[in-house]
C-alpha cells in the first residue's frame, strides 16, 4: 500500500536523480529506484493525455506541473482523461487554470493530490508544490503570483525532496523564443536555500526538454509528452 501523508503549508527520455530510494507501493522496474512520470502544459491535448495514462502503469508517482487547460477552457475534460491514472499523482495549477478550478475538477480522482503552497509525503519522499505564473505575466486572464507571494508560499519547501512548480527558476530552463530568461527569482532562491533533490517545471514552452542544475538540485522543464525520471 502506498502511504500518502499531507504536510501542512507554512504559516503563510529518462534520467537518474541523486541517490536511490525504495517505495513500498508498486514495485519499480529497477530495485531501489523511485520512478516518476512528470509532464506539464497539456493545454487540453487529450491524445497526449491518453498516452500519459498508458505510461503511468510503469511508474510509482505521476506529476502534472500545470496548464491542463487553455485560457481556463477544457480543464474538466483534460482532468477526466487523466483520472484513469491510479498511481499517486501530484498536480499543481498552471497559469491557465486557477487552483480552485483544479481542485474542483480533480475532486473525484482518488489518486490525485493538488498542491499549491503546501506539501505531501509519499512513501517517505517529500513533495512540495506551487502553481501559477511567477512572476506575474502580461495577460489579464492568467492565474499568477508575484515574487513576494511566491516566496512566502515556498517557505516550507523541504530539503532533499521534490519541488513541483509550474514556473521555472530564474536563469534555468526558462528561455523564451526571444532569448529572455522569464523564470522566477523566488523559485530560484527557494531551490538554493532548501536544496531539493529534484525540481520540475513547465510554463516556458520554448524550453520544454531543457535541463539544468542549481547546486545539488536537478531541474527539468517537462513539456506535454512527459519525462521518466528515476532516483
């Protein structure tokens, strides 16, 4: 049985990550490795959602790093398509859906946990999640946080865990089509201070598939096709 423990919020291709860890849930294909399937930015692509469901049977934990909808449309259909996944699943909102809308859409999905400025623990591995566009985007429809609000929401990020964010850290996996670095200073500082083992993000489409490192932390911008990660 997979043990999921919720951590309270603060008062306010395939890669191997770090050291190995055993899970007491579904047996991974390689003994001692926790297998993750992580993706972002589906934007209502039901075909990709179906393929992710098929691949989820091979892993211990699934991560969806936001933007299931497109400008607040199609969220329910996308989550419904993903809800066939029965592995423990961590979701954070992107900037294309609000956290309240995501919680409502995923309410009937027993395997899913929505995180936004809060954490959970799965078989001894700590996960902390924060969604939204960070920093604030130029679009009036976007679900965003400013850097100060993001820093407060990241205060409980655990050391040696997994950080799931929609927006990338500043200067890492965040290059736009025009060559600008659009990531978050607050997320960068949180990673530097707490040193999670792994940080996954999305949001900047032109950087899908990008990898980086901040101290001991591996950083991946995921994209909608999903990525298998092991540690």
